[in-house]
C-alpha cells in the first residue's frame, strides 16, 4: 500500500468552504491560522502559522511526514518567518558584502512583493511560476532572469543558515536560463578614428576624450573607473592602477600604457591629485559617461556599441596581439577563463602561424585525386 497522500491544496480559503479539521483560527476572524495534527508517534501537536494558505500547506506536509514515519522535535516552537523577513536579511547581507549593491537591492524590493506567506510554505513550483510570470511581463533576458533567480536563492539560503528554515526549496529544483555570453563587440580602428573626430569637433564632447582613451587602454568597468579609482591607488613609479574592490569582490591591478598615462596627466591637471581620478574640465568628479558617450557614438554613425564594449575592445586588442587568455583574464579581473574564452577566436592569425610550423612534417603526403571520367574514386585507407 502506498504511503503517498493525494491532496488538493487551496491557495486561499474559499468563501463558504470549510477548512480541514486540523486547520483552524484560534480566535475566529483574527486571520491567524493554526494547525493541529497527530505525529508519527501518535502525539497531538499544534503550530501557529499565519495565513490560511500557509497553514493548509504545512498541515498537509505534517500529515505526510507522519505517514512516512518522520520523527519531529519534541517542541515545535519555531516562530512564523515571513518571506519579507528573509528579504530583510538578504538586504543586510548585500549591503555588507557586495561591492556594487544598488542594482541587486532594487531587484530585491521587487522580489519582496512576490510572496506574502510564511517562507517555509513557498514551494519550488511557486518560485518557478513567479519567475516565469515576471519574465513574461517584463520581457527579461536570460541574464536578467538569472539575476532574480540568484537573489531568491540567496534569500532562502540565508534563511537556512540563520536557522529560520529547514531547507532551500530552490536547490536543484528551479531552473536557470541558458545565457549567451558570446557577444564580443569591439571598436575597430576606423570606428575609433571616426568617433574621436566627431568628439573633437564638438566642444561639449572634446573634454571627455581622455575618458574614452583611458577606458580602452585599461579595460576597467564603468564603476571601477569613474567611482572607485582614486589617486591614492595610482603608482606612477611602477605605472600601475589598482582598484581595491571590483564587481567580483577582488582587487585588480592594471599596468598603464602610454595612452593611459597621457589621460591620467590630463585628469591630474583638473584637480589636486586627491580623491577620485576621473574629472571633467571644470574639475568635478564624474559618475557616468552616458550624457556624452551615447550621442557621440550615434553622431559617429557607430551602431550597437555600448560603454561596456570599451572593455571588450581592450581585451580584443590584447588577444589580437597574441596575449594569452590567462593574462587577459587577470587584467579583466575574471576569476576563471570561462568568460575570457569569448576572445579566443580573435587570435586566429597566430593560430595559422602555429599550424604552419608542422607543414611537411608528416611521414606521408596526400596524393592528388586521379582524374576519371564517369567513374567514382574510392579512397584507400
């Protein structure tokens, strides 16, 4: 005889319907629901839950545990933990540990409204349905979908670590989207020449030329370059710029070539050599380049090119000049080669040179195919 319990779970109490005998309001009309059940040892147990749907789900879970013979703790005094409380814990964790918390904090506020029930009443199916619903409504990309997936999983993982939950319902049960990280858009030499010509012809854009040159020469992320790079971390003797904390949480050290050094000299002339490096002609520190970069790129007739693609340009030019992927990964601050492999094909000219070295080194040569008329040729191994 199967021990599986076949039940139909109601998302909320329907008007006029009667709840199971073990699900009840201790104080009618309070909206706070309790459950009463018999455990695997025949003992009556009671638990305060909260919403009706959460109480119903936990009631069915406890009955299933009793059928399976699972032994529960002597006392069930674990308090009700709402999903919003997990979000509060996650917010504190992100603010404490993330180098760039703003975007994830914004996503977390949206996630908070997905569930208004007890955290342990949320199933993997509920989470998958919420992610799919939001993806359809917001037309998310695979990357965006996975960002939200990661945040929800983090909330439940912290709940388990903090002793507020028994398990993470997302673990190996909620799918992630397959991302396409193969996009590599870099600035060609002719495009760079055209962009600089357009910028120099417009006084409002001309003062930002050192920013473009510095970005292409260092491969720094936008935040690292504009907000995190300070003069105290520029070593002019060794010509190395250090960003103490990047997106990955680790520092990155960037050797400075002559182009980068010339850009730094201009930045230095605009300030007193303290604080943030990147400044405009008025000596004011800058946060973002969007206000000049986007219209300048459009005016130059360059399509499908974003600020982050300056980072691709840096890496692509290194690879085209034969720099090993391991060195490029280190310069970009990648923790492994998975993200860096997208640039591997750009060194194909070097690979042609490599395979040319084994020409005429084999013990046999391929004879030319005999000419025949009206007959097929069989290749003899």
